[in-house]
């Protein structure tokens, strides 16, 4: 069940009502039942998979803690702990590989065999890809590593731990939560708070606004273009690529906000997942603001264990590339995602290596980096670079990415901006709604960047104006959703 579905509109109020009617001591059991119902609503067999991951990581974490308590033989304890952790990693990533990457590897081997004229016949498998598998496996694995490092104590209550792995608001699209945040909260009693409920509802509505009004409407415009790129000129392809940057952001951010808002109503605080990423001043700054829970997961559980920046400059850049390539593969089982990750890695490495030269150039040219004009130019350059990488993410194939780049570079005409008929595609009214909505989202992000919370401003208004804003957003969402055929947005294809 999706957050932007009628099913969730019925499911969530029932969950909230019963949650605050039953005693605190059994509340986590109710939330566990509803979380499994939410997940199994996609497919009943999904429940067995998440249960398997839960049992493996719970048992391994308890085993690690027991081994750690045996102080009589420290060396033996370390060996046992490492063996248990390795078993947990192997089992969980084995599940992830089987469900998500088996057919990808088969296709890759088949393609290589054709290129080498080896004629290797590979079997094909009809493997059902479970929704959200990358999210909950990463969350469970992170917990096990935290226990291994001694950062947290293993959770003894198996049902409470099972809720941590399956907590429905962030189960299928993140944010990927850490045990010290969510699991700690699940141990505390909660009570209904009207202010948190109002704040959570506004967060959900704004998430729906990003998802339905912006992301889904952009999908209606640009999906036909990427289906048949040869039917469009270079400027229209450029326009589509720029719009996709906003589509994917509003998709992911919209889902994250709906998750955060749902959890807040229930009395739990999830980490923010996006922090005005398109206002970033550099590529590295962008990645500190984009999909924060995933970026920090790779930093803490892959980049740092590889040595981070402590084993020399060459090793640092190598570790950076490994992280970005793995991030690309995490997003999808196709080489285009690996290419997308690789391009981002190259940009990040280039930025890091050129930093001293860049600093000297700034000093020599006596450029005032505090000037608004300089910061605006930095943001534009960063957006162009990031948008270039999104092309590899969105195009249907690696080859098609270069076809689009060639078409844009050979058919880019500034004069066409004066004649929008050469650029705009389809329904002008729909595009007007999109542009106005993007401006609203940009204003909210700018406020966030400056430390201004749009919700605080709204809550400080008189009740009539406040509810007028609520209903305006709600009606815009309804207006944008119901008159049109349902389109699957990119996030619905990427939450697996």
C-alpha cells in the first residue's frame, strides 16, 4: 500500500486511533502487527522475507553480545564475534543479492558471452522482487554492526526488535533509521500530542503535494519523451532532463516526509532525509544533503571501514569511488545505475583533488566568495553537474544517455527560450501548475536552508488563515490527482 493511496487513507487513522486507546506496554505489539499487515498488503510472502532478516540479525546480535561478555578469552571472543557478524552479513546480503541482482548478473554474463562469442546459455528465473528490501536489510545490518562495535546493547525483546526492522512509516522508502534513534524511542512510552499530530499532518500533506502535484505531473510530461527520444528536439530533451531533477527529488522527498509525518503522529521522530539539496554549493555539499540516511549509512558502514581518508590520498579517492559505485548499484540492478554512481564519484573525486588549485585561483583572482552572485553561480554549476548525472539514472539505457547528450549538445539554441513552443511539451495548463508548485517547494527549501521552518510560520498564523493553507494544499492535491490517469512515478519503481 502506497502513502498516496485510498487504502492508506483508511489504514493510518485506524492504526492511530487504536494505538492511543490501548495500554502503552502492548502498543509496540499492535504497531508490529500493523507493520506486517502494511508490508504483506503488497504480497503476503513478503512477510516471510522480513521475518527471516529479523530472526537472523536478532540472533546474531544476541550471539555477538554473549561472546563479548566472555572476558576470560578476549582473542577467542573477537574471533567468535567476527564469525557471527560475517555470517549475518553473508546471509542478509545473500538474500538481497538473490532477489535483486540474480537476473542482473545473468543478463551481464549473457551479454559478455555474446560479445566473446562463447555462446553460454544462462537460465532465467522468475524472481519476485520484494518491495523495500534494500531499505530494511540495510537497517537491520546497520543494527548488527552497531552491536558488534559496542555502540549499542543488543535488544532482548524480539518483538520490539521486529518492530524496529518493520516499522511501517519508513519500511519501504526510508529514511533508513539507526538503532540509537528509532529503537531507543520504541522502548519509551508514548502519548497522543495534538501539536505533534497537527505538525505530522501538515508534513504528510506537504509530502503529498511534492509527490502528487509536482512529481506525478512531471512524470505525465516527460515519460513519453524518454519512451521515444527521437521524436523530440534537443531543447525539449534538455527541458525533460531538467524537469526530471525536480521529479526525482519531489518523489523521494515526498515519500520521506509522509513517513516522517506518519511517525510523528504516532509519537516517534525520524531523521530528515533531504536538506535543500538543490541549494548545494558543490557536488560534495549536494551529497551531504541528498538521501542523508543512505549517504550516512555508506559513510559509516563502508567508507570508514575501508579506511576512509586515513590511508593516504589515493586510497581516499579509491574508497570514495567504491562507495559511489555501490550506491549506484543499490538504487537499481542495471549498469546505468552503476554508471550514474560512477559519474557522481568522478565528480566528487575531481572536486576533492582540485580543491587546492581552486582555492589558489580564488585568492589570486581576489574573488569575494561571500557575494550573492558568486554563491548563485556555484549553485547553478552544481545543479547543472548533478542534473547531468541524473540523465544516466533516468535514460532507459547507458547508450541512450549518450544519444540524449549528443542531441542536446548539437541542438541547443538559446533563441528557442524566446519561443516556448519549441521547448514546452503538451498541456500548458499542467506545466503552469508544475512551475508554480516548484516555486513553492523552492521557497520552502530556501527557508530550510536559512534555518526558517515553514511549519512554524504557518502555525503562528490565525486559525482561519492556517486552515485556509491546509485546505488549499489539500484541494490542489485532489485536483491534481483525480482528473488524470494514474501514472507510476519513479520512486514506485525504485523503492525495491
